[in-house]
């Protein structure tokens, strides 16, 4: 005799079209190994581009965290960049506040003269990143109870409003430098040492995000958020606590985005609210475009989409300076018009065995019976 929980699990598993089963294959391990190899050898082979490759790993993290909501759960957020900026400020304030007064340090009229020792710097970064991750996740929990009453375009616009408002509010807050921003503590070492240090952290954050999300999607939580994507009303009728799952998914995205914000703030060395912390028109749009380009709702789509998009973006900035936004706009239009399922989604439809998708046969009329 089966339990009620087991029956609900089977129902959740059949909410989405049960026509294929995803397994991690040899090809997946090969791709993961290639990414690891490039991540390790990247700064050695291309030492002059260490910072750009480090940003590439942050783009991979961006696309993966957006896909938790937009691809796996069907809630297209345009304001996830809010958690990037929140994490940046939380990390910086923690780094400074542990050892000196934040208001004095950020004041343009009476700047603090505190010099951070190497131990203080590294302790501040470590504690700051932890606080950035936890603080961003808590902000997601609070905001989730407000915006998850909205759906579709209303949810997207609501989250966009949060990100835009945050930049303006921080820009008026004198304690954190207001619109003038404030400098991050100086790295206690050479410029090359700083590049390698933050490269390793960015690469590690991207890999950790991928491994965690891969595991998460294989659990009942992954089935639940897929059920919400396919039909939220039916998911609720089956007993899934949709609000709890939606909030948890947003908290997970915010957790990793908070870490990325703390890392990027320290990499740039200076925080400014609109262009660095809450860049809605750049990073905020890029994370959506990267997931769509690669194929949202897939394991590898956000990763490959982020890598390809970042390479194309850097190429257009070098060879089409002045026309870079036009070039990127054309790329996005082609993606939306001709490859709505993304590169990986398009390939999965034609070559499912490449991705370990085992298609299950249906008997005639099985779909109608399931409905």
C-alpha cells in the first residue's frame, strides 16, 4: 500500500509531459571536464584576459540563477539584478564595518583613513561574502511574499520595478556613499595576484552553482517547480505548497547572485549604485538573454548560452565599437524569432540521445487519457 506522499510524487512527476527522461551521460561528463580544464588553464593560456574570463564565469552564474525562475519554474523575472547589487553592498559594508566606521569611510567630506591589513582584508572578504549570500536570500524571502501574488508580465514588471527603485534609493543614501559611490578596500598584493585570486573565486562560484542546481533539479523540489511551470493551479490542487516553492527558488537564485555581487564589487574596486551595483540595462538584460540563447529550462543551456554570449559581446565591443548594442540587439532578435527554444533546446529536439534523453513510447490515446 502506497503512502499519500508517494502518490503525490508520482502525480508531480506526470504534470509535465512524461515523454522523456533526462540522465547524466558520458557526453555531459566530457563537457563538464572540458569546462573544468578551460577554467584551470584559462588564466595560464590567456594571462592578459584573466579579468574578462573571470567575468565570463559570473555570466555563467547569472544565466544559471535566472533559469531557476524563468526556465525551471516559468516565472520570468527582470529584476534578479537586484540581488546582485544587494550582495555587493552587503559584502562591502560588512568588510568595512568589521574594522571601522562605515559612514566615515564612505564620506566624501571626511573620508576615513583606515588601512586594512592583509588579515583584515581576507577576513572581511570571507565574512562579507557569507553575509551577502544570506542577506540576499533573506531579501528574496521578504520580497517573494509581495511579488508572487503577480503572474506573467505583471510579475516581470514588478521585479523590474524593484531593481530600478533599489538603484535610486541607494543613490540617495549618504551612509553608503549615495550617488558618488565608495571605494572597496585595496587588495593587499599585486594586480596579477588580485586577478588570480578573484578569478579562482568566480570560477569556483560558477561550478558550485552548476553542481548544486544539477542536484536540486533531480530532487522532488525540481519536480515541484516544473509542475508550477506547467500548470500552477493543478500543482496547487495536488497539494504542492506553491508559494513555499516559489519563494525557496527565488532565495536560491538570490543566494548565489549575492555572492557574485560581492565578488564583482571587489574586482572592480569601486561601487556606484546605477552602473556597477544595479546595472539593469546591461547585466540585468544579459542574464535573461544568455539563458534564452542557450535554452532555458535545460541543464547546459544557460552555461553554453552565457559562454557564447560573453564571447560575442566582447567581440562586438572590440570590432564593432559604436555599433555594439546594434550587433547584440540583432543577435537577440535572431534568437527570439528563429530559436525560441535556444541552441540546446533546438539540439535536444533533433538529437535527444546526445543529451541522455530517453524518449518513452506512448500508446495511442494515452495523452488524451492522461488529460
